[in-house]
C-alpha cells in the first residue's frame, strides 16, 4: 500500500518561508563578523576620540522637549565660540530600528546599519511669524581647550519622545561643564523671554497672536477691575519698591464665575499690559506640564503663568493616585517657587466649588479670588457697544434699551453672538456688502436666541439654565462687585482670601 503524497505547500506558507530566508541572508550581510569593516559612524567617533572613549563615561542630560528651539540657539552660539572647532554630522537609520545613543557609538554596539548623513532637522516656531531649523539628531565632533570630544543631540522622534544631550570623551567634571555652558546659553538666549507662549498638550509651544485689548474693552465693574489690576499690573509696576520693603512678588489670582462672562477676556487684557513679562498660557490637557513650565518661568522672570479652566483637572486622576493629583501638582508647583520670584499665577475656573477643598487644604497658593459674574444692565449696554464697534448700526435708543431689558441673566458671549446674528439678518435681507443693521434685525436675532427651542444654544453661550447663581447655602456679598460682589467663595468659612494684600 502506497502512502498518500504530501499535500502541496500553501502559497502563504511558501511566501513566509521565502521572506524568512531573505531576512536571514540580510542579517548575514549586516551582522558584524571578524574581518568585516567597522560601521562608519563608530569608526568616525573612535578616530576622533583617539581611544579615550571606552575609558570615560558618557554624561547624559535630559532637556524638556519644549526647550528644543532654545537648545538649538544655544548650540549655534556655542559651536562658534573662539578656540572651538566643530564638525557636525548626522546619522541615518531605517525606521524599524530604535534610536542610537552615543554610548552605542562609543562602544561599537550599534543596532542596525547606521550611516553618516546630513543632520536630521525640524523647523520649529521661535517667535511670532518666525521659525528656526533645529537638529533632531546631530553628532558634533568637537575640539577645544578641553581636547577632543563628542556631543550628541537626540531630539524627539518616533521612538524617543524626549530630548537629550550626551557628551563623551571627557572626564566627568569637564562633561558637566559642557552641559552647564549649554544650559546657561539656553537661558540667556531663550527665544521665549518676553514673549506670549501657548503650551500645547504634546509639549510643543506656539506664539499666539492675541487681539489687542484695552481697558475700555474690559466690561467689569470698576471696583472689580481695579482689584484685579492692583494684584497684577500694580505689583509689576512697583516690584522694586515692594522688594525694598521686604514684600514678596509671587502671587496667585483666581478669576471664577459662569462660562462666557469674560474671564479669559480679562486675562488677555492683563497679560497684554504686563510689559517685559514672559507669559505662559496653559489650559485643559496641557495643565499637567505645570511643573516644567514653572521651572522655566523662574528662569525667565518676570513671568506670568495663566492656567485656564483649572476645574478640568480638579477631579482628574489620570496622572497619579489619590485625590486630584493633577491639581495638587499644580498647587505644589506654585508653592515651590521662591517667595521673592517675580511670578504671577493667574487661574480661571467655571467651578470654584470643585477647587475649594484643594485650595483650603493648601492655603497660600492663591492670594485673591475675584468673581466675574453675569453682567448687570449697565454692563450689558457697554458690552453691546463694544461688540457692535465697526457695525453700521441704524437703531434707535429704544432698540438698545429693549436689548438690555430682554437680556437679563445672559453672558458676554451671548451678547457677542447677538450682534453677529443681527449682522447675518441684515445680510439675509440684502445679500452682498453689509449696508445697515436696524432695530428690526436686532429684534429678530434676539427672538431667535431667546426662543424656547434654543435652550442648548444658550447653554453653549454660558447662560445659566435658571440663573440661580452660587451653590445653595453659599453666603453672598453683593456690595463689592457690580457682578455679584466679591463672591460666595471669598465669604466661605475656612478660606482666608485677602482682598488687598498690598
């Protein structure tokens, strides 16, 4: 009896076997073996160090990723200093391999076919409407009074999200001195100094252009606005006198109230009038960067750290265990700055009740809390005037009176949207170039916004569903603010908010 013939090899299996054979052949070609040429990058490093590489440690320093552009500015200045020659090379490595370290090159333990090439670069923002080409990976062969050594820069990329500077070929104290020189240059030549910066969730930095905001554009009761200015602009204007009197400059200001009432608008006014200050804007998912930002702010003081919507992290346990770890990290960073540091922490929140337990448990981080409440009749009239600037209005005083009367309990955002919709009503009547916005256009736009079917729209504009104000049982102080006073938070037992610390 004859055996059945073996089944034919499935096409997929045959293809896989062929791929394995090809892989083994390729590994046979690239794997180091006796008599084979040493990798060119390894040979270059060994020749430059002259045999001193293995005898000395590679000293590595991590740099915050958002400092990549400042590191490049520092390196550009450092390599051109008198008495120093630098040959800059790049390394090329296929994507499937992990990153190569300077230690790998020094010890000849490279993983994969590393080739010498031009440095890999990335173009990063370095100012408003300005960018700087930065090395993502660069090998610097250096000769100066210390001798011959290598500096390797590894920037963020697919396999390595961090930014590191590595030094090989020097005694450890000398390598530390190289790191110190680069760190000092990063701080002294920082492109961030005196700029307005927005921290992005991934750790990047942008230079936003804010709409110019004057004092007349901030529609708040004068007593409320003066309290804010006293704690921000006045302290900055009198910093030296305060120092001479032994008073601290580090301060924290909390603006709280319903969404759409102008907290962000107010912070924009403040930061635009703090001349010479470096301003960091953080919000939402970028708030967890507060530790690194505070450290950088201390280097670049006078500085302002704006933390918007901090209630978003009041109950966020995504970055640690225990109660509100992100918020506590934020408060710890504020507390870690020296009292004489010229730093302003400006916080905004829609939910002060969520912050109260953390703030009460860690007093001293915030000195002043100011409520930005719903606008009263006078404020609503001024807001309408502000938002309708440049709009060709053809309205009677009675039309504006009707807007003010019918918008009780709305937010500043609501009034801004009202003007926009009135303009759209005019354009609907007469398509083309805007002619006039009449009282009828205003009335139609307001009817639509106040329609019973627009409840969600009004909520998106920050209008409270019932205008009930603060949480039940919270004491009110209506005497110190045209928008509801100093607020329920300042009056709550257990919190000692100082209204006028200076």
